[in-house]
């Protein structure tokens, strides 16, 4: 079934161009588990072809717009529907209450930086908008860091797609091979993001500890 879905999603990118990229990335950034690795790289490969209907930066912008739209909708639903709605329906979209609760604690601790780094990490990218809405993070700040993170992620995936397509011109015929190739290429990026996120968390903890010590002294 997953293989069939992958072929359908890649068909949307091929047939609909930018509109397909926007729709799929909006789904990827909301409650639908569409892998961005199977949206942006294929679009980049198509954009690199002769007489291509899309361009490199056009694909990046379309991906960024789609990511923001999906994230903003999810944020607004979480903000105004609240925890009861998530607890009732979240399990049907791979977001059980326990998982959302952990993400909410993370959001309360690391706020803006947490949203930014989450946008650069697979799996949790689509989840972070929910706790951001639940804790009522400022919408415009949320929008800014979400757009920035999405732009960086979309640019990297588009670059990887362009590179992989130039080395393997027929890779679009094998979605599974494409997915594995992108995962292998993007592993270094994910490791760098994890390291930077860990340093950010350490900085927050050290700052918080120092502030507590100063409060005790005064």
C-alpha cells in the first residue's frame, strides 16, 4: 500500500508541478505522514530536466509555502480546539496523547528554538505545530521560525534531489531507491541539526541554572 501511495504522490508532483509540491508539503507539515523526501527531491529532478516546467528556486519556494500552510493550519486547530480535541482524535493520525504531552513539555521548555530545530528534523516536523498551538506561542513568531526552518529544509532537499538526479537520471522510476538515496545523503545534515539542537538545549539549561543561582543569592 505504501508503495502505491508513493507512486501517487510522485505522480502529483509530475502532473501538477508547483501545485502538487505545495499540496503535498502542506500535508507533510500537518497530520498526514507524507515524507518530504519523496516530494522535494523528485520535484528537483524534474526541474533539472530539459524544458522543465519548474525551476530550482521555484520548487524551494513552493515547498516552503506548502510547509507553512500545513503548519499554520495545524497550529490554529491545536490552539482553538485545544487538548480535548487532540486527545480525542490524535490517535487516528499517529499522535496519541502521550506523544503530544511530551512534545508540549518540550515546547514549553525550548519555545522558539524548539520549533526552529524541529522543522529541520524528520518525523517530528509535522508534530511540533500542535504543542506550539496548545501553549499559544505567538503566531507571528511561530510563522517566522516555521518559514525559516521550512525554507532551509526545502532548499537542502531540493539540492540533494538535483544532485541525485544528475548522478542517477532514471531514479524516478524507482521511488524506494530514491527514498533510500535521499536518506543516505541527508544523514549528515540530520546529525548536524541534532548536535546544534543539543547545544541549544544545553545553553538553555545552563542559563536557567545560572538564573536560579542569581535569584537565590538575591
